[in-house]
């Protein structure tokens, strides 16, 4: 069986079920950050995520880090342009 692979800055993720789950997880992380950057977390979420604020989300989105878990890394993983996503969300 030949597995499709997704290349992420010289790393590869097998596109089997586990690989797809990893992509889905990071997609949800990005969606949550984008929602928080626009609206801020709702009251229910604030109880669960003490440090999750509108400003924290914007800081993450505007950061320049390329380390695993950073905004740029997540965009690369999901084959998205970080600058295009930033423009759409916060106009940068």
C-alpha cells in the first residue's frame, strides 16, 4: 500500500488515519485561535482556558516563530499561506 504523504519543512506525515487525525487537530486549533482573535473566548471557555484571550490569540497569529505549534508551522502543515490568513483575520 502506498501512503500519501504531506511534507512539512522536510518532515513527513503519513496520510493514514493517524495522519489525518493530526491534521484535523491542528485545523481545530487554528479555527479556535481565529475565532478567539475576532470575538474573544466565550464565558464558558474562559473557565477552561485561563490564558486564552483575544490578545493571546492575536499574539499567536502575528508571531514570527516557525517552531512546532506556532501559527506559521500550523499554516504550513495545513498548506495555508500565513500572510493570507493574517490578512483575512486581522488585516495584517
